[in-house]
C-alpha cells in the first residue's frame, strides 16, 4: 500500500469546537444541516422529465465518414 500522498495534498479530519461530539462515518449530513435551517437547492427545483425509453428493435442509423 502506498502511504505517500500526492504532491500538494493533505488529509483533513473533521474538527468541531464541541468536546462531546463523537464523529462517525455514515452520518446523515443533510439532517444535521437541516436542524440549522439549511435546505438543499434541489428541493425547490422542478423534477426532470422522465427519460424516454428507446425501443431496442429500432436503432437510429449511425453515419461514419
């Protein structure tokens, strides 16, 4: 295993000014930020249109030069 980091990179660990905070991986970050009034920008966006299903029997012609 290569233990050297690429140039100009570093490892950053989460830092919180609260001594009782216990960091664990897999936490729900959005839920934590929502407690403080944050909402994701995508929440107010209209959903994208459904994808069109292409009939597998019909394939558009591909032109090659």
